[in-house]
C-alpha cells in the first residue's frame, strides 16, 4: 500500500531494488512486475492528509485488536487491507501478512481525529 507515490513510481523503484539484490546475491531470477501487488488507491489527497478509511481503520484496530496504528503509514495501509478484504480480493486460503512499521507519535499528534463524539 503506497502512502506517498503512485504505482508507476513504485514499480520502477521496486524493480531496481530487486535487480540490485539479485546482483548482490549473484542470482539470475527474473521477477515479473505482475508478481508484485501495488495499491495507490488509499493515498487520499496527500501524504499526511487523513482519509475516512484511515480513521476507521485506526479506530477498528485499536478497538478490536488493541493495536495502535499511525495515521500516515500503517493507518492508510490497514485501510487498504480492510477495503480489499471487504471487496473479496483475498481468498480464504490466502495468508496475509501485515507489517506494522511504527510511527506511533503521529497518532498522538492527530488524536482529535480519533476521539469519539
């Protein structure tokens, strides 16, 4: 889930990183771009600009799992994961791994977004 760049920008960067890793390891295993799933639909209006989906995701994760997500990275990424799940993107047999990358100070800086009315 991208919180900053478009799919096109990320595809190029990821391809470069994969190529560098393959060179470093001395392997020649081409990885087609289609093998990497990228989503930029959850960016909203900008990098640190809140989205309704992000606010819902942060509240839901805190309320149901006791997991605190930040509003910029993990909040938007979780919003995307929730939306894709609701849309049936994943099969029941899929294993999904969500990496929580931190950023909690951003949660506290944006606390008014998450206070219940």
